[in-house]
C-alpha cells in the first residue's frame, strides 16, 4: 500500500483517530488508519468532502465511512442531511464514548420522563444526527438548531424517498428530554402545522392588485395583537384575508378599503351562505355571524382610529347578522352522573379517573384544568382550596376543593416524575398533556357508563344545573364557574328548575284528583287564585266579549242587563241580588234599589208558586 503525503493538520487527525481506536479497544494498525488516509487522498480535505456529490460520498470503502463517522461524532466535520439519511451512520456509540457524562444524564432524564429504553436509544440517535448537521456537541444543541436539523432531515428524507416517521417521532420526543435535561430553554409544545407561508402568499396575491388594502389590514392586525388573544387575532386575520381575496377577485378595480361599499358586503354575504365547508355542507350561520362581526369591528375601529384607507361609513349593519340560536346548556341528569362517577372510579388509567372526577366536581374548563400548577392547592383555615389560573375570561379565582379530589391529586403528584422543569400539574413524557386527552378520557368513561356521547363542557353545565336546583345562589355559582356577570349564570336558571317542576306536579296531582270526583267538585278543590280569576271572569264576561273597565271605577250601566226583558235569574242568585240591592241603597241609587227589589219579589213569587 502506497503511503499518502498528508499535511500536518491531516496527519494530526489521522493520529487522533488512531488514539481513539486504541482507547476504545479497537484495532489501530495501518489497515484501519488506511481509511483515514484514503479519505484525504480521495477528497483532499474536509471541505472537499462536504461539497462532493452524494453519490461520490457514498461510493467509498467502509473503513472510510468509519473515519467520516468519527469526524462527525467529534464535531470536526458537519455532515449534510442527505448523507445522514442515505448512510445512516452509527454515531450514537461514538458520541456516547466521547461524552459519557452527558450520555448518562440524558438517559436517566429520558427514563424518568417515562420513555422506554428503546425509545431512549432512538432519541439519542436523533440527537447525534442533529449534532452532526451543526458539528456541535450534544450539550451545545439549542432549540433553534434542533428545529433547523429537523427540517433538513425531513426534507432530505422526502427527496430521497426514505420514510422518516421514526426519526420525526424521535425528534419530537427529544425536545422534551433536552428541555428537562437543562440543555434547551424552550418548553416543548405540541407542534401544529404552520401555514404562515401560505397566508403570506395569499396576502402577496392580494397586494398585486390592491396593495393599500393589504397594508391597512396588516396595520390593523398589528394593533389588535397588542391587546387581544392570539386566537382572536388569528380568526380576524382569516376573516380579513378571505374578504380581501373575495373583493379583489370580484372587483379588480378595488385598491383599498376606501373603495369597499355596500354591494361588496352583500355579495360577500351571499357567497358565505353558499360556500361549502371543509367537511361538506353549508357554513353554519354562527360562523357567518362571526366572520361578519370581525369585519364590522374592523371597519368601526379603523374609521374611529382615523386611518386614511377607510370607507365613508361602516358598510355592515345589525340586520346583516344571522340571528344566533340561544341554546340552553346541555347536561346529564343525576342518574347518569352517578353512573359516570362509578365508571370513572373503576377505570384503570389514573389520568382518566382524576379528569372525570375533577371536571364533574369543580366545573373547570378544559384549558383551566390542564393549566393547573403543582402549587394550585392551598389550605385556608381547615379547608383546601384550588387556585384556578387565569383563563378564558382573564380572571383569577379560588374554589373549594372536595377532600376526595385532594386525595386523587396527591396520588397523581406521587406518580409525577421528580425534578421536572415544568410546574404544570399534568405532564406526560415531559410535555403538557393536550386537550384531546381530556376529550378521550370523558368519552371513554361515558362509554363505560353507557350514557352515550358526552363532552367535558357538559360536565360543567351539569354541575351548575345540579347546584342551582339544590338551592345554591346565582352569585355563588357565578363565583364557582368564574363568570364575569350574572347574565352568564342566569342561563342555568332556565333549565330543569326543580321549583317549577315541584309546583307543576303538585298542581297536576290536584287536578287529577278532581277528575276522579263523581259529582260536584268540593269547595276546597278550587285554589284562591283560581277562585279569584273565576269571579273576575264571570263578572267581566259579556255576551260577545269582556268588559275592560277597571274594578276601581264606577259604572252607570252596571245593572242594565237586569232591566232587559230577556234577563232571567233563579233562586241561586238571591244572595247576590240582595247584596246588590243593599249596595244601591247605601249609595242612594233609588232606581237600582227598586230594580233589585222587583227582581227579589219575582223570585219570592216564583218560589211560592
């Protein structure tokens, strides 16, 4: 084998490679070192290898690949993502030998988070690949570097036709392990698809014909982002982008919002009503109402803020909004609630048991429940209270904690991994538990209890309904649920009101008893209010209508019927006629007095005959 002339730096790398082989008990003879020398003979330098095409990098002896792996693992060579995907070098063992302390800490952290040993190995391999791309040590990998390495590896996998599901999953779990191992400072979150580039492309398309329109919308979005929730800003951006795209497509002459008029809004309304949704079918009128509401708020604000690109007046009116359904909250009855809690306590999963019991007894929203921290339980006096974090309505509150819930929380905390960097109460494998786990827990228990479909928010409605029907005040329910005003709580007073039910069934029982009477109804069967109503109606009823004269007013014609030749009376009305005669005498109404006296004489005569 011909000796190769190497530079001092290259010879230093070859000697270092030989020492590493000897240190780890491997052969370090000229046969193994030939791979290192052949690398430099073939590519000239490290940079020469980096810029070589992938086919040339792959078409080398296995001993050369071993030397490349050593260079990569020791941070002397940054490996392109396509080489790592195509070659899949075994970097894990080499990196672990050079960084034994970090490797031990990484492994213990991953195992403490609940990962199985084989998943820990896959995470370590993914970590080594990410470090290889940046030519850095495993303790030097930042969150930004990890994101860049993930994108490069997945893109290379797509180009080469390699399935990267295992690597993608390992990189996803790797985020949590690195965070809790104090390598990165970015709390791992569930990754959602980022459509920022698609949104930017749509705005660029709008700006090609209406640049002022795009600039005004972006300026408005930047302002509301300072005061509104990110979800609200996202929804507003979607509504403005959709409306702007619709207007510019239908009317290319529009350059800005100053040229938007009523015809554009009416056409947009008609389009929304016909536009199909992603799941098929027409768009719900509540969604249409929300889109139009976002537009109306935009126009109102930009006009009030003095923007230049504004129409002369707001082109949307109250009549444009579909009428919203005022639906009552859905809840389950007491029997179903009992079945649910029994099924929850028998469920084998600790998170499922705790979730259903907790939501059913506290009425927390999903977001509030998952945002609870490890110090959420406080003791005030002799009772335990739960501090609910600021959530949907930006308010903070304390609610009483049932002792049974306190025991369940203690059991959960006892299973929680120690020394986590997150103070969230609900963490799984180092990441915050997603809301989908809450939905799954409630559905699983509901299915086991045999009560059909059930959502977590229905447990909130159920607790409020049970509380109000057992005498709890609206103020206390509002405080329990975190409502800003009683108007939010009053809706529960409309559903399943036990007071109304009790009164209804009490009256129904009396009425059914009356139906069983064989003859006349007893006097006590008629309630006071019904008797009063009957007397009033008899008193006011005329031949073809009713008299609307207030009771307090006198009437000069109150005895006109008695003077009619068709008037007929019977002995049953004698007490009434006597009271009317006496009333007329007391008032000095001689005509009325003589009329009733005549009627009484006719009754006496008829009775005598």
